[in-house]
C-alpha cells in the first residue's frame, strides 16, 4: 500500500486535460449506481452527486473541489483540484492532486505512469515546446509533513520539465549549501559573461557531466530560490534530457539554484550576477 500522492500542475483549465489523464488511468468518474452522475466531496467528506457538465463548469470557473473516480466499485481515487500558489511567478497555477493512499502497487504504478505520459504528450504537442503541464510524483509520501504547497519552486521545477519525486535530506543541509555559494570568498569554477559566446546551459552541461552530478537514471537533488524554498529540504528530481537551467530561476533567464548528486558528494551552484552567471562547485571534504 502507499500513502503518497501525485500532483499535476497546469496553466490551463483542468477540464482540458484532467479527463484525458483519468481515461489513461482507466478510472471512471461516474459514481456506481448514481445514474451517470459523479461524486463531489465537501469539506466534511460528505458526498454530493453532480453531472459531468457541472464538474466541467466548476473546473472552468476555477472552483476548488474534491471528487472521486473509480477503478472498480470497491476501489476509488480521491482527486482534489485547487489554485496552487497565491504569490510569485507561479501564481494562478492549477493543481490536481490524486491521493495514492490505499491503492495496490499495480494501481499506483498505473496512476503514476499515466501522469508521466500525459505530461510528455502535452510537451510534444506544443508548437513551441513550452510546457503547460508539470508533475510531482511522491509515492513514498516523503512530502506529506511539509507545507510544500506554498513553495513556488516546486511547480516551477515541474513546469520546467523535471519530474519532482519527493524530498530528501534536511533543511539545514540545503541552507548550508546556499550559504557556501553566497560567501564573498567563493570562487566560481566557471564565469559566463552575458555578452559572451558561451551559454549557461552548455557550461552547466560540461560541469555537471565532469562532476557526475546526474545519476544513470537521470536523478539529482535540487534547491531553487523563490517563495517558500528556504523551508524545504532537497527536491529529488528526474531529468528528461538536458537540465533547463535558464528556466530554473525566479525570473526568466536568471538561474538561481544549488544541485547535488544523490550521495551528496558534490554540490553545484548557479547564481546570476551583474553581467554574468557563475557556476560554483564544492566537493565533500573541500576546505572552506
């Protein structure tokens, strides 16, 4: 059994993509024995039956709501749709969260795989390659005790094309990594001039490869600057190609991040300075 969750973030109304995900999952929103209606849960957990048209209207209107979907008559998904963030660049994003609590391992795998597929399909169908769906996938429930919903960096990472897999380590560990990067005595490993020929993404790719930052499965630990980030431990993320460095700052084209390999042997920070970007490398055992 699992006590985790899956969240899909979007800039679009969930009525345009949530039914596709439910179809891919193999879930039916029609409540058993309810004459084609579906079950919405109020804040007390009581069920109210509404039509599919009413669900679409409420989703388009931006209402927060919780409803059920079924794999079978005895097994159901609980899905909560809400406005995700109230401040910062991610303000206005919609989040649809599906609890994985009580699902069998095979059903958890099916729900998660469908989430990954719909995100990748949406990116492939985009004319300019922009992403308007992002995925947080935490089947272990590692984020359950965090106020992660108000951390703007999480949907930013997801919408940059990273799958967020939960959290690891401690808040103090991450703060120490940020402090080391901010020290006035810190010497950048690479400096990329804004007007130069080198690109931040290319320089990052070279340094990350040389330091073995990304695991063979495409995973690494990440911390982004932004609203709510100072209270988060490391985000464990999976890449799907080159890391989109320039999309990982609080402002477009101004990356601010610290990353580490899964064993915390090396940390790599990227900071935006006046007229240039710095990449700073620190290895376990380095002297301050």
